[in-house]
């Protein structure tokens, strides 16, 4: 699990990240990036979203969120998310196809998308 200081928690923080309109996507995942950091010492906060439209069962949605959270956490530990550290916040959203994927597919997708993020 991600430490509390790395999690997006407030609805206003989610809305502010969506309003920047900086996103990248593939068949499984969409990543929305917030504003560029002014103070490099502050951590990048991350939120994970799986819509009810993707699957009606909460068990499936929660499993997908756990997989995405773990993939991001291990990527931080391995220093593979340097590009993500340029932003104040990120929202990682699962598409319908991500529900049935395994951990490695989700991790590869997240890493590929983070490398494609651009600073506006």
C-alpha cells in the first residue's frame, strides 16, 4: 500500500488534476497528470480509479485498484517513474479491458504511459 503522503484523497484534488487536461492512454489504462511541480521536494500524489461502468462487482474493481497500486509502488521502489515526479498529482484510471489483465500487463502499461507523459 502507498504511504498516506503519496495518496490523492480529496475530491477537489481529483477535480484539479482532471482540469489540467494532460493525459495519456492505451487499451488498458489512462493516466491524467496534474500541474508541473514548482517545489521538487514535495511528493507526487497518486489516485487510482476504476469506474462502476467497467464492472458492477466491487470485488473486481478493488482487485484492479490493488494491482495498479502495487505496480506503481514497485515502480517507485525500482526508480522507474522519474518522469512522474515532475507533476503534483497523477490519476491512474482503468479502462474496461484492464479488469481481466494480470499484474505484469498492468505494470508494463503504467510504465509505458508514465514515460510518455509530457510537461505542459
